C-alpha cells in the first residue's frame, strides 16, 4: 500500500476519533469540540496531501480512486451530523438537518451515477465544481464546529453553510448533466 492510500486510510480512522470526541468521550464538551476541530482540520489536510502525493509521485491506484472519495464523504457526513446534533447547544447556531438531507441526497445521486458509469467502463472524474463543493464544505465545517461564540462566527458559518448547499446542488446537477449518457441504454 502506497503513502497516498495510507493517508486515505488514516482519514477513515480519524473519522472514528472525531466521533469519539463528539459523542463517546465524556467530560468537557468545549475541550472535546476543540480536539474534534483539530482532528477534522488534520483529516482535511490529509485529503489534500494524499491527492497531491498520488499525482506527484504517480501513485494513483484503483483502491485510491475508490477510497479517497469515500473517506471524504464519511468525514464530511459525520462532521455535519455532529453539527446537527450539538449545534444548538455548543455552537453559534442550530445547524439545519434539512441541509444535511439535501447534501446526502446529492451524494447518493452522484455516487449512484458513478456506479452505473463503472458498469459501462466510464470514469466520472471529479471536476472543479465538485472540488469547490468539497473545499467549501470543509471550511464551513471548520467555521461551524469552532466553539467560539460570536456574532461574526455565527454569520460566517451561516453564509458558508448556504454557499456549501448551493455548490452541492450546482455540482450535482453539473455531474449528472455532463454524464447523462451514462443513463442511456
């Protein structure tokens, strides 16, 4: 297993560390949130790093193509679930569950399309819209997860949440539109 794939598997492991800090380790929730935030930032950095190393060192593998987006989706989904769960108690605003529902529906739709594409030997590569969506989602999670209570952080978090929602919808529509041939029999 190459270094890029090891970083991807580290990110998957960090999802469970993040979950433990939010839901399973009792004690000072504010401290747990800071630690969870640090874990999320580090895990997000591994996403950048594994992609960079895979391209730079020509370490692109089928395992990496499968696991990297899966690891990203696990990390982002668990973090958004945490925002919905603890947002009203510990963060700057209650994070709306309906936004998570829309984001998950998009992820399922695009993943389903990719599965259909694989059966037709078509590779659906990430595009700039999907990458922008992922970056904005990760930045939004960092801002929203930060336990600094302030009007500025709450407003910034809310703005980034709706920006992430718009990019999620737009990127999903673009993926499906650009790959509509996959649905033809």
